[in-house]
C-alpha cells in the first residue's frame, strides 16, 4: 500500500487497485495527536506539577514518548483511513467522474 513511509503507492501490488481515490490528507496526524499526544500531555503536566523534575527529565522521557507516540501510529492510521474510504466509497466533491472511470461506472 505504501511506496515510502507515508506515501501511497500508485497501485496495489497484489490486486492492482488504483489508489488515486484515496485522500486521507491530515486525518492520520489529527487522530495521532488526539489519541496519543493530548492524553500524554496531561501525564507530562501531572508529572511536572506533582514531582517538579528538572527540565532534562522531560527531555529524556516526555519528549521521546511524544515523538514516538505521534509518529509510529501514522502509517497504520493512514492505511485504516484509505481502507475506510474504499469500503464506504468516500470521495471528494467533484470527483464522481474519476470514481466512475476507476471503477468502470459502478
């Protein structure tokens, strides 16, 4: 499905499905931030208020957790969004002709 970390391939190498219909845009980043970053920020603030650690403790713990927690789920979330768009035949406004061309008028 991917030709690089987040770049979609032109076609599925197994079934030949054309991925031009897919437009997940900023969806993966939004879900990653909402699911991981916001709850983790509350934990980081709680640690700061409860224990008042020095700044380097956050640099060694909180920063890597936030970065990894936000970047690692991007690819699975993008795959899920593309699959959801295909299953539900979602399309952007004005792309009905492209959808018909890709799917033979179905």
